[in-house]
């Protein structure tokens, strides 16, 4: 009997100790769960704030303030280069900074803002190439500007590199070379030029039209489209052989619809500012070609594409369905802007 009592006593003690261990673990687990929940809530709020798109800025006012701060004179070309620098700086200095290469939450969880950043970066790269290749050269046989030749490759650096080097550091170095070019451009004794000719502007607008046309196709493919395969063999056409034209269905993946949408908004945001600067530096050319209205029409369509999105998500309804299709609405503005670019290029190419 004594042995059984001792055994039950030991079992009772062990049961009490187990309950005590559980009582001490439960507050720890509860506290850990509360900390994780608080972290997720804070990360969610910060991610929501970081996902807000930057507002448009007044181009000429920003240029005047920058010139006064640097004690530089606004000359022909200054507005375009300073606006390019401001657009590139927005990628680095907006709320949350540059997010495309983040490897930790909440930036890691966001995809709309990195898509917007990539859209802006595409236009920065195109104009920096045009500056190096056309705007700063008098003719095809002239030498490149040394600062612009260094700035353009920096803007073409990998947009998702987070270290050794980080994308931000390369893009910031690119803006520093634009600063150096601006300083020489505003100095009458320095050898820096900006040629606001119709052919230079036409070349850059060709790249703009290509970008807008591609965006329009990708946005329209949100509902799926049947497209004819245009890969025909010219030799067979000349020999009179009738080739079979195949059809293929092109449709944007549902996981990529919002990415394409926000990339288009980023390109529209950047391009609307750059065209306002072009309107200043190429005012004489546009007036001579009666093309100023065409530029304003492009800007109007691009700014309309940046209207606030009141839906919590990018809707992808069918073309005539119950739900809206935000990609098709965006494609409408982008297509109209592209049509205005084509008209503008025709005006500039006329003698």
C-alpha cells in the first residue's frame, strides 16, 4: 500500500509541474504572437504608405528653384536635363526610397510600386540615351559629352541589385554626372552643348512611340486577344507562294496584370514631366512646325492615365462585362497618346 501511495503522489506532483510549465509557456507564446501580429500590422501600414504614387510636380518652378539653389543660369536644354534629374531623384527619395531591390519586408512584399519604378526607369534610360546620342551632339561625327557618356550606363544598371553595388548608388551617381553636365551647360566658358533640333527630337519620340505601342498591346492583352502571326517569309511572297497565316491567342497572365498596369502609370508619370520640359527647350522648333498643340495633347492623355485608382485592386473584367477593366481604360489613354506622338513626328519630319 505504501508503494502505491508513493507512486500516485509522484504522479500528482508531476502533473502539477506540467500544468505549471504550461501556465508559464502560455504567456510567452501569447506575447510572441502579439509581437508578430503588431509587426505585421506596422509593416502593412508602412507598405500601404510606401505604395502611394508620388504627385506630379511643377516642372518650370522646380527648374527655377534648382537653378537658384545652384546659382546657375537657365539656358537652352537646362529644363530638360534638370527635369530628367528630378524624375530620377524621385525614384530614390520618395517615401520608402527605391523598393525594387528590397530583400526584407515590407518592401519585399510590394510589387505595384516596383513596377511603377521600372516604368519611370525605362523613360529615364531612354532620355539619357537620347541626350548622349543626339541632343548633346551637333552631328553624327562629333564626340560624345564626357559626363553624359558616363551617366547613361549608370542608369542602365540592374534595377534589382541590392549590394556590390546597389542600384540606388549607381542611379545616384548618374544624377551626379547630370549635375556636372548642367554646370558646364550653364557656363558660357565651358564646352557643353544642347542642340534643340527637330531631327533630334524626332529620334527620341521614335523611342517614346515604341514604348507606348508596346504598353498598349500588353494592356489590351489583359482580356486575351487573337493575333495573326506576322512572321512571313518575304522570299516566298515574291515567288507567288501563298503562305498560311496562323492565329495565336495572346493573354497577359492574371498575376502580371497589375504589374503591367503600374508600369504603364510609371511611364506615363515620367513622360508627362519630360514632355513639359521638352515643350520649353524645343519651343521654337514646335512653333515653327505648328506642333505645340500635339505636345499638349500627349501630355493631356498621359496625365489622364495617372488619375487616382479608387479600387483596392486592379480589376480585370471582360470588355463589356459587369466589372471594370482598368487595363483597357489605361490602354485607351496610352493608345491615344501614341497616336498623338505619331502625328507629332509627322509634323517634325515635314520641311
